[in-house]
């Protein structure tokens, strides 16, 4: 296993552990609390993550069984992910928490044991170990944001967000295509300041179309956890400006996004917004981006 892949898996474990710390001691009232995703409680958010970990493990260890899951998704593309969350949320909190912990640990073990160069079926292109882990990290972070907002917790952004940024950038063309729009033919320059002070850069320095700002805000934007007008992300050029209106890092139908002026604020004062779970609950995350975009 390369150091890059090992680092992504370590970051996934840390991201999951941070969310676990938020919900590990919750009483039943906390699990039932509504999140900014309309109709979804804290329990729904964790149940969705647990369900996606299970299907990811299936893709890694039993591709044939995963094929049956894929057929279910194709038959009900708008609702299949929500169904998994709904079923899990009916479990007792202790059972749900234990299942999520055990499932993510099994997935970690399977990914660490996978042979070098392995690729696994998924809801989009086949996934490498790094891409699968990065997609799981992105989704854990995004649903963790919903949980934090519901509980009134201000999370401190970490350098792990570089993985989410990379997925969001690589999913640029998907954001256009999923809406039936021809993607721009030219490359964009993206410059975002990471929480640890590093400047994350993508694309040619002399590109006419540019996106600049805060990496944390960009992650909220591409996971549709906040409205663009509430975020420190700026565009230069009409195509870049259009992208920021429709950006999504997750696979599935176009997300509905969130209304401006959300109630909860981040460490930087960035509102989290209002919203709904349907599109943003899709299990793929990384599948929106071309293969190879998973490792940062």
C-alpha cells in the first residue's frame, strides 16, 4: 500500500472518529433531533453512512452481490439511498451506533487488505482503494456537518478537507452534464486556502476562468451544505460563475441545494443553510468525479 493511500485511509478513520465523538454519548432525544436536511434526524444521517459503508464493503468483497444492489439503485434512482437511511433510523440508537462502528471498521480492514491496483464496482466508474476511501471521507464529512448543525456544534475545519476539495474540483464537468449543460471546454484555475494555511491549487495559472476563496467554504458549496451567497468563494469569468451556482461533488440527480442565510454558523461564521436529503443523500460522492480523483 502506498503512503498516499494509507494517508487517505487514516484521514477517513479520523473523520469518522470526529463524528463518532459527536453522537457517541447522545440520548434518544439527540438521535431524534432534526437536521438541516428536511425529514432527516441525526439517526437518519448516521444510518445513511452505515448503509453506504455496508454497500461499499460489498463492492470490495462481493462484487456479484453488489451488482444486485446496483440493480435496485437503477430501479429507484431518486429514492434508494433514502430507503436505506429510513430503515436504519428505525433501529434503537445503541444498535445503530454499534452497527455503524462495526461496519466502518470492516470497510477499513477490507480496503487496507485489498491488493495494489484493485478496482471495485460502484454506482459510477469503478473505484480504486484511494477513490473509495476519499468518497467515504467526503460523505462522512458532509453528513457530519448536518449532525453538527443539528446539535449546535461548531466544528473546527481540518486539513482533511483537501480530499473533499479535490473531488469537488474533479466533478466540475459532472455538475454541468447532470443538468444537461455542455461543460466548458477550457480548464479553470482554482485557488483555495486550506485550514492549515496551505494554498490548494488546480488548473493552469493563466486560466481566464478562476475560482478563489476558502477551502472550507468551497467544501460546503460542492456538498451543497450552504448557499453560495453565504460563502467565501469567488468566481472570475462567466463559466466559473455558472459552475459555482450548480457545483456538486456527489453523484446522482442535481441537488436542490440549500436556502441562503442558514441558522447555524461555522468557526469562520459560514452559515450551514437549509436543505433536504434526497439528492445529497446519494451514496457515491466520489463517483461524480473521474477515476483517479480520489487521492489528494
